[in-house]
C-alpha cells in the first residue's frame, strides 16, 4: 500500500544542474554556441600538442600567414643557420623543415597561431575563475538581502549601487592604477566589479521566491537561515542564473581582453589575446594578420557563450 | 512628482559623495605618495616635504578631503603633471570631442535599434524575429577591441576609403568620425534592439492589442497607435543606461583611433600617474553615469502614467 503514496523519485543533482544543457540539443543556436565553446576548451586543453611552435620563442619577425620557416635551411637568423634553430625547437625532429607559420608571426617573430592556442588557456582559466568567484560573493549576499530584506538589504543595495554607478572600465582603471598589477589583482578587480550585478539579479529572484509555499514550509519546520537560502531558494533560482552566468562569462572575457588591450592586463610575456591585438594594432595598415586573428579568436569565444546563453534561455522558456 | 525628482536627485548626490570619498581615499590617502607622483620619482625627500607643507598636505585627512571637494565643485581640479597646465584646460575640450562621438553614436543606435526591435517584437518567433535576434547577438559578441581592428582592416586596408586614425589633426573631419562611431554602434545597438524586442513582444500579448485586433483595426494602425506608445517606454530607460556603457567603450575606441577624447585622456593620465586628471575624469564619468540614471528614472515615470502616483 505504501507504493500508492510514494513520491516520484527526485532526479539526481547532476540532472538538476545539467538538465538545461541536455535539453540544448533542441536549440540549433545553442548547439552552435556549445560547439564554439567546446572547440576552444579542447584547444586550451591540448595546447602543447596543437601549437606548432613554443608561444614565446622569437623565431622570424614579420612573416605573412602561410610562410615557411625557414625559407632556406642555410638562411642566417641572427647569425645562426636556420636549420640549427629548427632543431632546437622542442619536439621538432626534422632538421630542415620546421614548419609553417599558418597565421604568420608578430613583430618579435613569435608564431601567431601558437600564441592564439596558448592564449586560449589563459582566457579559459582566468575568466571562468573570476566569474565563479563573483558568483560566490554575489549569490549569498543577494539571497540574504532578498530573503530577509531590512538592514542587510539596504546596506548591500547601497554598496552595489555605488559600485555600479562607475562606468566599468573607469572603475578598472581606478583599481589597477592604485594597486600593483598581477593576475590575482585583476581577478579580484573583476570580482569586485561583477559581484554587484550578480547581487542585484539574485536579490530580485530571492524576493520573488521568498513568498513560495516551500519556503513557508521550511520556515514552519524551523529550518536555519542557510538551509532556506541555499537549499530552498537557490535551487529554484538556478535557471535564470545559469543563463546569466554564460552571458557574464562572455562579458568577463571581453573585460579581461580589453584590460590587456589598454595596457592594464596580465603581465607579459605569456600570450594574451587582448595584448596581441594591442601589439598588432601598429602594423594593421600593412600586416593586418597580427591583430586580426586574435580578434577572431576572442569574438568567436564570446559568441559561443552568448549563443549558448540564448539557447539555454530558449529551452528553459519552453517548459 | 516633485517628491520623486527630489528623492532621485538626493540619492544621486549621496552616491556622488561616496564616490568622491572613495576616489579621494584611493588616490590621495597617503600624502607622501601624492608628492612623489606630482614631483616625480627622482625628487628628494626635502623637496617633497616642502611641497606637502606648501600645499596643505600635512593637514588631517577629513580637512584635506573637504578642501579638495570644495575646489572641485568650483571647477578647480588642480594642475596636471603630464600636460603641465590646469586640468580644466585639458579636460573640457576633450570632453567636447567625446560628446561629438557619443552624439553621433546615439543618433545611429537609437533609430536603428528601435526599428529593428519593433520589427522583431511585432511577430515573436517569426523568421524576421529570429534573424534580428541572432544578428544582434552576433554583433554584441564582437568586443570593441576586436571590431575596431576588423573594421580598420576592411575599410582602411582592403578598401582604402577611410582614414585609420581620428586625431582631427587638420581640424574636424567627418570621415575620421565614421570608424570610431561605427565600432561603438556595432557593439551597442544589439543590446538596445533586444530590449526593445522584449518590450514590444510583451505589449503584443496584452489584452488591449487583442481587443484592437478583434475590433478589426488595420494591422498598421494597431502597431502605430496602440502598441508602439507602450512598447517604447522601456527602451527609453535602456538607451539612457547605455550611456554608462558608452563611457567604457569610448576608452577603447579613442585609444585605438588616437581620438583626442575624454577616454584617451583618462587612460593617458592613468598610465602616467597623473592623479588630478584621473580624479577629475573619474568624477565626471560617474557624474554623467549617475545623472543619466536619475534622468532615466524620472523620464520613465513621466512616460508611464501607471507608476506615476505610487
């Protein structure tokens, strides 16, 4: 008889979190976005295998896309025969033919393709890390403010209003001028600038959800505050938050790239798409490939996340 | 109405005060640091002490802040170490140049995105709607740092029909304005379009539109007379808030095209530790952002009678 009263089995945590991604195959826009993102994730993961040259090695300056390296084995580069330099490239067995600069080289002679491939690693480590930390700060504050209202809400809301009243890039310039520049500071600055936006969204969702029956039930059971916030409200707000996270990730990628472009980014020499664009800017009138290919790289990755967000929104509206 | 305006401006002043304190604290909390930046890293300890004494930097922090704020409100921003002149002399012309860029951008973004947004929202889910949505996602995915080189590549390198820099060296020229404006428009119009589309789509599902349709009114009349008036309230706010984003975009675009504007000034000051220019630029940027926010709130109330009396 007990069977008649048994509830349908609760789907596992994995299904609840990744469910929207499974539905994604119904949206072709979302699938294109997912493929773009996966493409860059794979590129970043297999960067050491995929990159034809070491990313920071000065090989031959100002080579157009498709140029062979070297043009002749006896060519002298800085007084050293090219063949010897070829042999010195890690993983390069062939003595004479050491490859092609598929996307050309930059002013210093570094291979653009290899730098884009290794640049993907940098982007896909720091941008998700910064976004994740921003959510880690924004979610508890937003849940607390939206659920309990009162003083906490007033204080947090005012702080986030002040931070959001800065035009973003002005805020970054102010922070990065005052503090020493390092990867950790840049990540912290992104968290500082992005968390108030997340706070606002989460607060709005929590204010909407606090009047639901399951929250009232948990209150009646005498559940502690953290349980109501993280076990009752947060899981029910996950749909819009996942979509927002994808959009925000795209935006953080733009931000980190832009900071590097204006000269406030990660310290050199490791490849960074934004700085590659800045370096290629000077030669854009006669050798546009140096700036152009990193532009395509960053745009395609951001496009991937934006299409993914659109696809997820589309499938989440369906049910 | 008057109460709302007063409240809105009151909170605006409060935010500006807090921002001014933060800016001051970030840049001037340590007087020795200010002296080093103004006199340069090779100044002697003694020189710095004399400078600090003469300029009142030995006074307590609150006193210095109040004096700074007082001067600031009177338009005295101090002296630029980079340009060797009053900050105001550099700032205002630069701000004027940026205003030209902003007006040109808005003059294109507003009509373009409103028309596209309304067309997309009129028939939600139609082929037009999907196309416009995907195109606007596509253009907002290309950051300014990427669209500027790409457009330069097309119009300067391939076609050779536009100049690649916009420094206005021989006076104002409209051809030099095209590329920077285009970059900003390309990045900004997608967002406004999507917001307009959402607003229009929502209006199209309301009862009064259904009534108008069932009355047998011509489609054109329903859209123009009934839908647009309500659908365009939300985009008004979005357009105003876009100015905040524009101030960020302007920094990249001005740097890329060597445009002598406000964003380039802020960046140049930041990279050269010219703190009085940084302060003035930051305060003005926040003032413009907060001011437009307040105006958009007030405008929204004026436009939307439903929320006017609560």
